[in-house]
C-alpha cells in the first residue's frame, strides 16, 4: 500500500464495462517525507475520495481485485482515506 494525494478527476466518454459507475481520479503518489511526486497517475476510486484527500492506494494485480464483486482492469486503485497523520 502507498500514500497519495487526490488532485483531480479524469473524465472518460468510453470506458471498459467493468469500470462503469466508478470514478477515475488523478493522484500524486508520495515521494518522501511530506512530499508528492510531480507526475500524477490515474487510479480507480473504489471508496469515494475527494480532491485534496490523502489516500491509500494499491497497484499491479492487487488493484484489479480492489472490488469484491468484480475484477477491474486497472493498474492503480484507491482503497482508503487517511483520517489523520501522526507527527
């Protein structure tokens, strides 16, 4: 699992049927202590994250299994929202 910060939404007019009803979010992956990568990635939002939320995301094969009712074609999926960070 990795940390990231949601920075936007991707709009798609055509997408795979397995992705219907799911939002695609842009997020900056964590790059170190309190810093974010300059290159955002696209991740399937499985939990309803909002812009500026700090999220937990997974990648590779685990991301395709982020939902229990279906397999989704993705390389990254948001699976949690960070409530607070300790200093």
